[in-house]
């Protein structure tokens, strides 16, 4: 069965510093990988996803994630964070056999001024 | 477009009471989902519906029932609420559905959530 591990439950960082949110998955089949973001008191929204092709995917607000098959990882990075990036970030996985997503437990990113 | 809407936003129930959470989407999506979100546990799938007239259990279906009323609406019912069902409930939808060639690739669109407390 698929599973997703987000080892860091909270990541505090100062504004304009770089950040990396870690995600590892466990699956024996080809996977699709997603990062969703949840701003306070809102539902989740897609940040970026990897389906195939280039292993580096980018979002419109400066985040990027790299699919690493050998390390079964899909870490999310941003070179310089802003206060408005404060949110909870969820990594998720699916595969071609299902439309269901398996979510990680989430990482709360707190950006301080 | 409103996207995915959920009612109510907040609800407090006593143990044993019943209630129905409503969800509707206006994106003509085939698939709809109900999740619960608990601290430290991420989102867990309760039920999903790949198309109108079909429903399937997810990871944590016990204590819940669902109805896919039509393509737009997917409701979640708690027949006899328990304190363990205190949670935030999210409805989501995606274009995916039965017969689609590339399963698993579609973005899910989430509603704003319902915060339920069972006393």
C-alpha cells in the first residue's frame, strides 16, 4: 500500500530565508506526486504536481519540487520565503490504478519577520 | 464559478444525534470525495464517488454514509454522532471518472470545510 511521510511537522523560518519541506513516499508502482497548500481556515489548493517528464516542477509563486525516484522523495523548496507563505503543506501520492490521493500528515511552515 | 461549496461551516452535535453535511460543485466534475482532517494525521479519505450513482469506501468509512444525489452534489451523513467524529470535514472534486485514460493525474479541488464538534 502507498504511504507518504512528512518527517517535519513544523518548520519555523525567517522571512527571505530558504526553506525545504521534506516528503518521502513508498510505492512499488509508478506514482504521481502532489503538493497541496492550506492557508489558515481554508481548504487545500494545489501548489504543484509531478506526472511525468522533467523531474523538476515549479509553481507560480516560486516553489519548486524535484522528483527523485532513487530516493523516493519529492521535497519542496523555495529560495526565499515570504510572510504570506505561512501555511500547512501536504504532500500526496496517487498512481494510475486509482484517482484516490494518499496524503502525508502535513508540515506547518511558519515564516517570521 | 463558486467551485466547491460546503454547508454548514460549523456544527455542534450531542452524542447520538444525526446530521448531513452537504457538498456541491459547479465544475462538471465526475469524481467527488469526502475527507476528514485531524491534527497530526493529515487528510484521510472517508468515501468517494467516481461518478453519479457510484460510491466506494475510503480509509475511514465507519460511522458514515454518503449519497451522490446527482453529478453536482455529494452528501455525508452521520447517523449517530460520536466524539471521535469531531473533526474538520472537507469535500473535494476532480474531473477524473470511470473510463478516463489517465487515472490518478487530476487535481482535486477542495471546499472550505465544515468544523464539526461532537460533545
